[in-house]
C-alpha cells in the first residue's frame, strides 16, 4: 500500500509510516492480546524508531520489540 506522512510521537516530526508486516502484527498480538485488531496499524519508517499506531489515533499504538529496530540507512 505504500507509505503515509504522519506525525510520529517518538520522533516528534512528520515521518513516513508503512503498514505493519505479518511478523510485526504477530508481535503486537502477543503484547496486546489475541483479540487485538492489527489491521490499519502504521509503523514509523525513520531509522531506529519502533513506534506504531492506528491511523489518526496515536493513543491506540505502542512500540515494537527491539528485534524490529531498523537502523538508519547509510547516507552517501
């Protein structure tokens, strides 16, 4: 589906967000419970950020486990 520019509560700025991967959805269900809906959860793509939330609802989100941390791409 691509990315969307959303306000990241961790980064404190507008960042690109993408939908969670299946592995990330599984981790969220393990944390929030099997009945927690993981559709329409968006993750910040800024290097090192683990924040995710439901589109337009920053109160319905959290942080992914450390194993999902993506380091910032090297700049040329």
